[in-house]
């Protein structure tokens, strides 16, 4: 799925003051790419990712997903697109505290009306892939940070989305489990998923073949490693 | 589209696993509904109780009491000029002279020690005539009424209340047994059923003897009250007037009695009825308000927690409609269960209250129950479902960030 942003703007208003979180952002991302998004706090990284994930609407500009103008879609159609094509991983995990690991992973499939048997099969597969199958019946508060993020990751990929958006997925993890989660995410990219990852960690950010730096709501730097570009 | 089974399961889990939250909502709603049910039952019970106090006085019964009630608020009689007694002879003459009078029940009331074998008990003694039983619509548990063909003559027949019977005689058959009341001896001919109480008299704890015997027993020349029933077809107010005329004539031209008609009696208490009815309505209103605020607060506490979850569900691909269905079902379940529990516990409390205090007919008026349930359902749904609906219409990221 190709992603295309043209002159996308987003302003937030807080009382008297306003912040231009995205300021005429132009960005084209091809299917299967792996981008890291870096930049100082408040530069608009999360806003960009939310926009791409159809979690928010831009004030102006064009956002096309495989040539579909997402601004023309109704909220229900956007929900359907999120359900079909997009996986999200948040820094704060956002697991439903009352649901077990397996129930959390099955949540997107339940919302999509997928049958019980299929849900069970796919969630088992995802848990196995992420090495948390023995945590299926644990509640989020019985899991470590790394395990929680794996559950969140399993939930994000269980429906095999085309795009995975990760907003500081390792931000709450120690460096060891951070690297582990990173490797799992990168492995998904090798399987063909488009990957956008926001990170504060320069070492982790440097692993991506394409690296974007945000500054004051604009894309300040967009660096693509040549050999990777050639190989794709 | 979430399928129905999943929807039910999801809500059920939300209710069960957020036990504290669910219990708070349930409690708020149940307390609200129960308080309306109980408080209005108290108010209505008090109202019915006061009403019932007068119900025994049929529409065709007049009460005659000795002494002139000064409606002008004059000075009480000066020393030695106590109101002249109303005697049994007066009663007899009144009955003879007025053909509009059907039955007469003069009353002499006192208390005395009644004994049987070695057992004795202080009870209320009521001297009256056989007419008393029908005028007060009393029922007999066993035996028959006393006979007082000429009420100026002694009779040794008596009726006893159920409590007196139980405590003095136990399980043996009462009819025919002779009791002693001081020097006076009487023979039980019947036992009164129930309490038959009104105006502070509990007849289950009383013994009824002939009025002439009571006059001797208490050594009193005058009677306490005279109940008069008017023959059908006569105007009660003109009979009242005639009674005053005849009594004035019998008492050498002095008007020294008071006659009370049921209308006059009820009119006196009219204000009280209005106050009591308004009181019930006010109580219901206040408890509904309290219930509403209670429910509202508990629901609002949950909003931020719910909003975050709604944002997440939407981020995971749920549509606004999906989210609304999920939360509507949860609201309906908790609110309905809360309302049911509240109604049931209120009803139980009212029932227990009726058992404990049988003379007050505690009962929730149907309109109060209906309004309580309607208000609970409405506030519950409005304050649980409306925020959920609003959150479902936000952009997912806005809902997700709401808890911060
Ligand atoms: N919901 C919001 N309301 C108001 N301001 C917001 C909101 N979300 C983000 N902002 C502001 O927009 C700017 C960009 O935020 P964000 O994209 O979260 O930055 P980053 O993720 O790069 O730290 C910041 O100044 C932030 O305060
Ligand atoms: Mg951020």
C-alpha cells in the first residue's frame, strides 16, 4: 500500500494558544518500506503517525492510501480501513486491563466479526511468533513491560495489516527488551509489512534504511540508504 | 460488525471484571430506587393510617360526648361547674324519643385487673352494648356477641380480645369460662378477632362487658362517649340537630353535650391529609433527586476510563456504531439489574415494616414505583450511555488521550 501525504497540516488549539503540529508535510512511502521517525519532543512525530493511522483527520492537505483519498471517507469507512490495513503499537501499550493477553490480541478480530475458531488459531499463531504463548491467560498487570509490548504487537499484527505504525514502542522498555521487541518488529518488515517507527533512541533509529527527522511540524530530513533503495 | 454472542460476552466481562465500578453503579441505582420505594411507602402508610383511624366511623354514625365544646374559645367552666354527666337514662330516653336513631352504643372505659384461676392481668375494660360490635364492624373469632336487651340492666356476659384470651386462658376454649374483674364476675360468650383498633384503642387487649356493669364496676354515673347510628333515609345533620335539642330538653334546657359527625371530624383533619399527601410527594421527589445525583456521579467517574477504552476500540477498527452497541448493552444490563435489586430490596423492607408495625399500612404507591424505575433507567442510561456515545463520535486519538 502506497502512502502519500501532500501539504498536510494540523493545528491544535489549547485555549488562547495554538500549536501547528504538522506544517505542510509532504511524504511518500512505498509498500514494504521501513522508516524511523526521529526528532525532538513536540516536533509532531505522534501527530504524523496518528494521521497516517487514520486516528485523526488533517485540517488540510491530501492523504492518499493506495490512491484512495482518505479525507473523502466517512468515519465508518475509515474504521473499516484501520481494521483491514493498519496495525498500531503505542508507547503506553494501551492494553485493556480487564482482558487477558489472548483476549486483548483477539480484540481486533472480535470487532471485525471473525469467528471464534479462526480467532483462536490466529491469536495462537501471533503469540507463538512473539514468544508469549505461555502468557495467554495473564492479565496485563501480571506481565512485564516487554511482555505487554509483545502482546500489543501481537494485537497489531494479528490481522496481517499492510502498515504497522509504532509510536516509541520501546520507550518504556529497558534496552535489552527494547532490542528484542525491535528485532520482532523488523522481522515483520522483512515479511513485507510497511513499517514506520517513532523513536528517541538514535541507535535504534539508525537501524532503519530510511530515516525521517521532524522539526516544528515539518519533515526536516529524509535520508534513504542507497543500497536498500536499490535493492527494493 | 461485532456478532451478538461476542457483544454479550464482552459486556458481561466488562461488568464482572470491573467489579468495583459495576457494584458502585448497581449500588447507586438500587439505593436510589429502594429509597423511593421505602420512603413513599412510609409516607403513604402514615397517610392511610390516619385515614383508617376514621374509617371505622361509618358515614351514618354520630358521636355524642358530654360537655359543650366552646367553639368560641371561651373560658373553661368555673370551679364546681364541671360538665353535667351524660347518663344511661339519658341514652335510653334519647333512643325512645328519636325514631331516626337505629342503634345506640354508650361507652364507659376503664382499666381493671381481670383474673382467671391464678392468672391475672391488667386490661382495658370497655362497657358498652351489643350494638358496639356492629357499629365498629368488629368480627368475632369464636362464640357470639353479648346480649344487652335493656342496657340499663346488669349482664354477666362478656367478650374478650385475642391477646387477653391467649394470656389468661392459653389454648383452652374460652366460651363459658368465668372471669373475675374485681368483685364482678362475668362469663365469656365470644372472642374478638384481630385488633380492631382505632383512635388508640387496641381491642385485642380489652374486655367488653355490659355498660351497666361497667358503670357499677367503675362507680361512675356518666358515660364517656355515645355512638349513635342513624336509620337509613334520615339526614345525618338534622338528626345531629335533633339529638342536641332532645338532650338540651332532658337536661333542663341546658345545652351541655357535643355531637360530632364524621364529616366534621374529617374536615378537622383535612389539612393534615393535604400535608401528608404533599409530604409523600415531596419525599418521593427528594429521594428521586438524590437517586439521580448518585447515579450521575458514579457514571461520570467512569467516563474517562471508558473514553480511553473507546478510543482504543476505535483505533483497533471498531466503528462508532459498534462502540455504541457495546456500551449501550453494558448500560442496560447494569441499570436494569440495579433497578431490579433496588425495587426488590425496597419491597422487602416495606414488607418487613408491615410485619413489624401491622397497624400502619405501609405501601408504595404504584405511581412512585413507576416513576422511580423510570427515573433510574433514564438517569442510568443517560449518564452511562450518553458519554459513551459522545466518546464514540470523537476522533480515535482524541478519545485515547482523554484520560491524561
Ligand atoms: N490533542 C492535542 N491537543 C493540543 N495539543 C496537542 C495535542 N496533541 C499534540 N499536541 C501538540 O502538538 C505538538 C506535537 O505533538 P506530538 O505530535 O505529540 O509531538 P511528538 O510526538 O513529536 O513529541 C506538541 O506541541 C503537542 O503539545
Ligand atoms: Mg510523541
